[in-house]
């Protein structure tokens, strides 16, 4: 109902931008002749290589020039163990059917730049740790989905803090982006009625979008 009544849609990225795919491909690679093998030990390289071959049929020889976030995303999806629904893809389809413009709260380059702030060695260590503790990782994912379905933001925030132990990582991936979005949400909302869709991790906590909107003086009312 909210989606249908809104004049336009705003997601993290402008998903109907025709240049988005090219921007994604350009930002996914390390560049400058770099390779992921420059950031891992031989043992870690072997673990990543075997995991990628299992998931994608190709190993580090193919994906070694990709940024860690690309590798992490591929392996994370595979560890879910089943087909996963995507609200974002549903929103994109609904926007096309209702002939509504999709806006982005950040660009592809800005989103990848967030991950570039975190040392590649640290990102790859996290991926290796995830692979080494597959059962624990799967349990964490399932707990996150349960908290999401129950609309339990406090539980979701606790799980996010468990997954991202380093304060600098939480600040880069969530807090700073949330703060950057607030003035953009204000400008966009002043122009037209807008439906916003962002990752659930951006909602809870003192630096979450909900709290920051309230601090900025906006009236925020949950849908019952």
C-alpha cells in the first residue's frame, strides 16, 4: 500500500540506471595489476580457492583480481544453503510495473569506496573465518533472518555487532552511510512522496536511520 501510494522509490542504489552495470564491473576489480594473493597467506589462498571452485566452478585464478567484497558476497549467498528472496528485486519489479522512478541514496562508486576504507587483509580474514566456521556462520544468518521477520531491531543490532566486531568496520559500513543519507532523504522527500528501501542493518541503534531521522526533527511513525 505504501509503495503504491508513493510518487517515487529510493533504494541504496539507483537500480534502473542504465550505467549501473558498467559501474559495478569497473568498481569490482582491484586494478593496478593487484591480485588477492597479495593480501593472503598461502593457506588462506588455498581455502579461498577451494571455496570458489565449489561455488562458482572457478577459483582464485579467475576471481583473484576481484575486490574482497565481491568474493565475500558470492560465498555468503552460497552459505545460505537455499534460494533467498530479495525484497530489493521485488521493489525494482514493482517500480517498473507502476512506472515509478527509482533514485539512489548513494552511487556505485561511493558504495565500493566504503569497503575500500577497510584493509583488504582484514576483509579476507573475515571471509576465511566465515568459511572455517560454516555452521556458526549459517546459524548467525538464520538468527538474523528470524530477527528481521519478527521486526526485532534490538536483536538484529546485537547480531550485527556480533558479526562485525571492529567498531571501525561498523562505522564505515553502517554509521557513516546512515549519516550521509539523512540530508538526502530530506531533499528527496521535500520534492515528492517517496518510498525508501534500505538494508535492515541500517535501521537500528543510536546511529541507525530511524534514530537519526528523529534527531533531525522528522516525525517517524512505525507502520502497524
